[in-house]
C-alpha cells in the first residue's frame, strides 16, 4: 500500500512539474508576437472547414486566407456559425459551397490586371549578346511574361481595406505567379533584374517604392503583401534593388527617398531578436544576425498543415517553438529544407532560430556596402563612414565564424546554449554545420569575397567536388527529404548569385565554371518551356528540362524570379549563334 501511495505521489509531483514547466514556457516567453487580424483568424476557420468538407485532394490552404468578404466581418461570422454541422463537426460540402459563394470573393479578385506603362514588345537594345535566333525568340516570350504578371490593387480594396487580407500598395506590382497572387520581398530583386534587362525602369522603381512604403508602415519589408505576413520579413535585398536601378538610371531622387527606409530596415535586422553576439577562438566578439519570426502559432496561410505536423510534438511549449522556427524558415526564403533540421527528414526538428545563416549575413554585408555607396552618391559622409566600418566588421565576423578552410566553404553555425550571463556565444568548431548547401557559396556574390583569388581557388574546387553541381544547375542541398528546398531541386536566385560571384572573380577557372552553369541553367529553362509553355519557380537539376517538385503544393508557374534570372543571365553572358540550346 505504501508503495502505491509513493508511486501515486511521484506521479502527481511529475505532473505538477510538467504543468509548471508548460506554464513557465507560456508566461516567460517574452519573444515578440505580431498579432494577426480578426479577418485572418476567421479565414483560417474557413480554411479548416474546407479541408474537413472537401478533403485533401487538390486542397490549397493559402487559397482561403486570400479570399475577401462581400459584407462586414461580424455578419459573415454570424452566418458561418449558423451553418449545420455533421456529427464529426464538419460542414456539408454543399452548404459550405453556398456560404462561400454568398459571403466570400475569390482569391484573385483583390488584384486586377494592369498594362505596364513601360512595356514594349521588343525593347531597343534588348539582350545584345544573344546571337542565336532561337534563343532570342524565346527570350522575347519570357520578356512578354511581364505583361501577364502585372497587377495593381483593385479599387474595391482601396475603398474597403478591412474586407481584404491584401495590403494595398500604391504602384503596380509584378506577382510571382500561380498561387502567389501578391508581391514577395526577395523575389522582387530578381524580378527587378529581369525588368532592367527588359528596359522597364519605371515598373522596377514602382516595386521599390512599394517595398519602401512597407518599411514606413511596419518597420521592415514583409515576407509578402498580406496581413498574415506581418510577423516576418524575408532576405533583405532592398538595398541591392536600389543599387541596380541607380546604376541604370542615375536616379538620385530614388536614393534620397529610399535611404531613411534602408536605415530603418538595417536596424530591424541588427537588433533585438535578430542580433546574436558570438566570441571567436581568439576572444573577439562579433555581431551577426539570424532569422527570427515574430510568431509562435501555425502560419495562417498553411494553418491546417502546420497544426497537423505539430500534432506529433508532446506539449504546447515544443509546438510554439516549432511554429516560430517554421515561420523563421519561411522568413529565410528556404521553406523548407534539411538545412534547418536537427534530424532530417523530420520537419518537427526544424530549428531555424538556433542557426546563424551564412547567406543572411552575406546579404547584410551587401546591405552595409550598398548603404555606404548610396549615401556617398548624395553626400552623406557620416553614413558612409558608419557603414564602411560596419561592413569591415561583418566581413571579419563572416571569416571568423563561418569560413572553413578545410572544406573551402562558408558554413552555417549552430548556436548552443549561451556560455555567458551576457548572452554571448562562444565559437566552437563542432557547431559549424559541415554539410554542403548551395547557401555556403553565397558569399561569393559579395565583391569583398570574390576578389580574393586564394579563397576563390578553394571555393571553386569545393563547389566542383561538393556534389551540388548537377547536369542542369546547382542543387540546394544533397539530402532528398521531399522538402522543396532539398535535392534534387535547384532555385533561380541561388544559381544567379553563385554564377555572378564566380563570373566577377579574377580567376579564369571561376569564370569558366560560371559560364558552364549558365549554359546548364538556360538550357533546362528553355527545354521545360518548350515542352510545357511555362516558366517554373524551381527545377530538378538532375535532368535537363525537368521542373522541380516537393513540399506541400504543386509546381508553380509564371514565374517572376525564374524569368528575371534567365533575362539577367542572357543579358550578361549572351548566347553564341552556334551554341546548341536543346539538351544534349
């Protein structure tokens, strides 16, 4: 009897401890949360109801949070709550059909088509280095896709913004395509690179002005222009967009209008939850940055999917941390990948906030260099000095924390527990992630790194022997987990950054490799287009002419950054008349 009492007492004690731990997790979690809107919360309920009523086949969670209301939210909620339910709580499919038809607008009605003001069918001086007539004809078709992807905010949104999840933007936008019906942050850099090749300078400037307006409103550029994206940003490339436009147009007014916003965005990425202090092996402290979403619940655009994945976790604390790490992976643009997982291919081990990413810090180094350059053009000498020093500090930090001379790559760094009371992490070699990812080569894109011949020689050999270089381009990772940012997929922005970095090197071997990857990538885009009539967001780099797969949705077409990368590469590298364009 005494033994039973002892066991029961121990059980009660452990339960109380677990409850206390859970409650502590909830009450002491001071990480910021950007609350979503009542409309988004309601549309998440519609999303859940649709999955129950219609089933998994063809289901796209994002569709439902992109819908808008035909009348006010309270009346819509009241009608939704009155719908009959079956014994398992689902709404009969016919009843839900009727409700959606009566109370909700389609997901594509908040943006309407607009003719770009600067589009011409064949711009003067278009792709002068493309000598092959077949490639030129195709490039003009890709160029024409800007017309297909051009949108502006509907007047209805401007009249009653409370009925929509779309965030109104003043200027026309170029959408990515397919399910992505709004503007996205880092996609816009490669869209702009393509627009500049297409001589569409006004459209490019309008996109930048839209992104600046988001910083003015929120303090950072959102992942995308939707109410459910306010809790995170995306890779910070706005300064790079402005530099590219300035180099083509000499528009000093754009620089003057944009610089205050860039300073605000820089602060966002280099303070608070994004900032990490790490001490190197010589005892010097460095400031670096990480992805860290301001959110700890299912992402509204995939709420049903995130909730299902999180159901494998044992308690609310772990679920909330998982949701934050999942949203942070979305902030990285690499959603999702074994790169963020402690134990691949288990998505629930995603730990993005525990990683110092190579590419983010390369982007921030570029931002520092860009701000110094832009400030110099308008004579702001104190800003030039400040950001020149910041770039030098970050370059040292990248070399100390990420560079691995033995591998010839810059490696992501896993954060353990902070070793000091001041939250300073102590660098240890074992915390570098020794796996090869395409992101390990992104620093090449920055002039401070691609101008170093000794480093470049190592990096070129490392890339060639890494296994990432495939017949149709560079794979994101070597792990085939079924996630879309893993093998065998290759993504346009990553190809472009690595190609440009190699091409700008002083090494002939690096430039030759860049040219080789260009040919592989252009060919696979061309052959896929010839077979399907579409450009894709990603490609299977193991096979020429095969588009990518994986993740939770079907391959998307359109496609903003794919078009931009092809046009930018053809502008820079051209295509000789006698070079075959079809797959061998």
